[in-house]
């Protein structure tokens, strides 16, 4: 038997993958569910690294493949769960698990990964950034794991030219920072990224590329939209305007008030300005991750259906195909009407609150009127003729729960969620 040296073998694999990639269009595969079931490989080890406590943590993932699939090379989606970098799990994260299974039925190989968690205190900006860095390193190791497999045993039959990464909430933070951070200094000059292992990290599978073809952002944010540069990976984003956990536009993270981030709206606006391919879907009036949180089971299912269809169409175009249904049904669960036309510079503090709170603008806008709504859409408090960039309110006499502020300023209206504890 003639020996084939490794460089030659890798070249053959990549050429075959390029040729195979031309056959993605022309069938329902990747465009619709074409498989009735999926198979799973649970607790697959993809690496290990030192965690927050300095202990060695084994990193595992669950891998899903369409049952009965005979295609030799398939696109891959690696999903990253949410949980504010302090909780969540690859199997208990109902958002990414459901997405992984649904996309597997469309012909993709999918994976849901665990990554290193925890940072204390929870309002510490530096520790929060370190948590993001560790998650980015672990996701890169997961990408490298699949490339290593493709170039060796080829167990999972991955097309390494079409690896996508995505996540929900903290998972979306992770996927976007993995794709759009190019240098250590870009992320956080105040943290020792070298001591943490740099952007690539030491989580496993060195020597293989950790890049992705496109990124999926569900209710996430970036430390700065300007991390994006012309020619960067395509991005698909979905976000609710009333998200009280991760800002829809540009604002501090509620859990870390000193940490200003750019949410999906601001990222989309900047990506458009520099020519980065991207698509944005806005859930007007929706809170954080509406496809798994809040509302009835039927409403969550409707949000999830729209989520899958919008992402699927975007990825299908990245595969250079044309979706059969290019316009997914609009979300009809709009909640309180609002108009978001510019980036938000409004801040509510503290939020959550015991009743007394401040509303302020850092861009010089003048507040004219504020209305506070309960979850039934009833006005429970109103303040008028303010004519100032900041003001205070007190709703402590009301029951604990979720409320919405409608702030009128300079001819605009914005709605923000307020939690009364």
C-alpha cells in the first residue's frame, strides 16, 4: 500500500471538501427539517484547562448528528449556552439543546459545549472580562477539536470550511468575542490576557485553526462593536427591545454597572456601516431570550420557530444557497408598543430596585415625561414636565414584580424593563 504523507493527506481532504461544498443547494437539506430524528454522543471530552479556582477542569460537549445520514461531510454548528458566566450547562440549557437538535434534523452536525464558569464578585468588571476570555478559549478549543477529528479519524464527518459558532445570552457573548477579537490588547488592557493563555488559550487541540465561517448571536453583546472590521465573519443577530439582562443597544450590563457593552442593535448598525455581512431580527417589546423565558408555552414555541427559521435562512445564504422561504413570519407578541430609532444612552439605576430609582441620559437628551406600566399594560405612575436629563421616581408602594418605563425625550420614546424587589 502506498504511503500518503500527512501534508498531502490534508491537501486531499481540503480539496475534497471544497468540491463537496458545491452541492449544498438544490434540495431541502439545511433549508428544512429532512430527518425525523438525531443521534447523540454525550460527554465527549474536547479539552481541559484551569478554572476560576485554579483547578483543572475537563471540558465536555454533547454532539448531535442526523440519524441515517450518509453524506460524508456536513456543516457544523457549535452552540454555547447562557447563564451569565456563572451557571448553565450543555444539557440543561434548554435554548441551545433545542436548537442543536432542531438543526441536526436539518442536516447539520451540532454540538452543545460546557465551558469554564464563575467569577466573583459578580459585579466585578475585571473578573467578568476574564470569564468571557476563558469561555472564548474553550470555544476555540472545541472548534479545533472538530478540525483535528476531520484531519485524523474523521469520526464526525465535518466540512471544516463551514463551521459556525453561536449561542444564547452569555453564549452569544462568547461566540462573538471568539470571532471578532483579533488581539489581546483589543479586549481588555486591564486584565492579564497573557497570564490567562491569550486569545487562543490552553484548553486543548493546539495546532489547528480555531476560526469560524459565521456567527449566531441570540440576545448577546460585544465589549465594543468596533471589534468588527471589514471582511469579518458574517453575523446573524436576534434581540428583544425590552431586554433587561443584556442591552438591546448600548448600555451598561445590569449585573456589572461599570461595564458598558454594545448590544445587537448597535452591532448591527456598525456592521452595516463598514460592510460586514449581517442580518438583524428585532423582537419589539420582548425581554431576554423569549424563545425559552416568559410568556406561555405557546408563545415561547412561536418565538423559537421564528428563531430557527431566521437563523436557518441566514446560514443557508452563507452556504451560497437561496432559502425557499426567505421571509420568516414576523413575531406578533409585541407587548408594549415602542419605537427604537437610535442607540440608547438612557440609564436606570438601581435596577432591580426597592422602589426609588434614577433615570438619566448621558447624551444630553431632555426627558419630558415618564410613564410606568405594569405587565398588563396599565399606567401605574406618571411624571410630566420634567425638562431635565435626569430625574428620580419612587414606585415602592406597588407590588414586587416586572414593570416597564416609557420615557419620552426629544420627540422619541423608549421602553425599558424595571424590576421591583
